[in-house]
């Protein structure tokens, strides 16, 4: 396996002929995306474009914060990013590196832009060569019962054997009815169900909710309570009849000692890595090292990036020998996504490097 270089290593090989520009891009969802936290109709991202005037090569990286969730979701986000672009073009790399430690999604953007400067191939693997696919889960957004059940049937007919359902926004009675209908039609041998609660429960209802969900042979549930209460989350992990996955809990935890302490304290069954939220690929690899040392499983998930960010995460995942379906099926959520080499064949994500098209990006 090839590890991701640090920012310092990447900056050290950037030549003066490489200049950066910033391209804002508004992504529009085909349908409103509803979680227990909010409802989204659009999402603004910023694309970093690098161009080498000598080699004529380009690289693209995506800065994609999630409103109300990202550690670096701040009013001055774009102004700060523009200043970093200026500093990059002046090769003030030490200053940039120090600043990016406080801006995880920008770190991911600069990191992947530099990694992709060579024909957009971040890792040379069977996946990036188009020789194999990455198994992913199907994502089912919250909605009324009829709509969710129809979407579930469509996913299964398309070949998915693992589905992730958002829970916590509807009343739990409705959600249990949906799970009951699913299980009456598809047993656990035919369909693995993952749940994502986005911190919807608290100490007053989390154990009852987990017990109710467990009746439907659930693989795992993400973030049943809000992040930040390590003691309660550790207790939930110990007592839950369903394996617990940490997601939002990892956001803003950047020091190695604190990362290790969090995992040792809470002892989850799994963690989810969203590079835009935890500081990029290099930082995600540190989480993996700590998790694997404690026999904690992991998988990677998109944080609603465009195909530029999704491509970077998929190529990175393709660098690992994974045995769990990944959360990389977000490419078809937007009606103005950037056409890319990523495509689905059943429940497998594939890559065809000949299909990039940046024409939807202004000044691309």
C-alpha cells in the first residue's frame, strides 16, 4: 500500500511554474436531502485548480465544508481560502501549512489538488486502472414510507446488498414500520442494513431506540447521540445491541494523542472517515492506524462532495484491501455534478480515467 505524503512533502515538490486559481461551484440536489440535522437543496463547494505552465498539466482539489457540521464552517471561509491561494502562488508554504491545520476541508482540497497534478491519478491501483470496482452501500434518504420503500426496492433491483438508511427525522414508530416492511421482504442474508442517526437520540431515549431497531437485524448504527459526550457514548457502545459507529465524533479531533484517547475511551465497533471533515487523506490514515491497533473497523464515506472530491476519496480507498462496503455512492445526488470517470455497475463503483469533463466549472 502507498501512503499519502504529508502537506510538507507535497509542498516541497511544487515548482514555481505551478499556480493556483479558485473556482466556486454551487451543487444542486435532484431532491431535497433530509437528515435529522437539516434539509439540503444545494451545497457550495470551492475547487482549487493547479496549472503547471511548463508541463501544461492540471490538478483539481475540492474544498467542501458541510454547513453546521464542518470544523471550518466559518463566515470568512471563502476570503480565507482566497488568501491561501495567493500565498500558494507566492510559495509561502510554511504559512499555508500552519493555517490548514485549522481548516480540514481546505487541507483536503490542497492535498488532493497537488496529488492529482499528474493526470488526476492519485494512486496507481487496480481501481484507478479500471481493473476492478469498490463495493459500496446504497444510500436511502429520509422521506415518507412509500417513497423510501420504493427507493429501497430500486436499489436492491440495481444489485445493492447493503443499504444505509437515515433515521431520526421521522417519528420512530414510522421508521420501525419501514424496517419491518423491509425485513418482511428481504432477510438479513439478502440485505445488510446500516442506520445513520446523525446524533438524533439522547440519554432519555437512546437505549429504547437501539433495542427497537435491533429487532430488525441491523448491521450498525452511526452516531446515535450527538458528538462530544465521550462517557455516554462509551456506555452506549458497551450496552448497545447494535454495533456503534463513530462519525461526527471524529470532527475537530486532530492531535494524535486525543485521537487515540477518544478511541480507547469510547471503544466503538467502527469509525467512518470523511476526509473533508477530518483533515484530508493523510490525517485519515492516522485514524486508520489507531483504529486497527484497537481492532476497530472502518470505512470511508463522502461528505457530499462533487465528483472531484469523490474521485479523490475513491482512489484513496482503492489503495486499501477493504472488506466492508464503502459510502461512496453520492455521485448521482446532484443535477450539475462534474462529469467524471466514476460510474456504478450494480453495487460496485468503477473508474474510467478517460471520462473527465470540467466544462461545467466556470473558468476550468
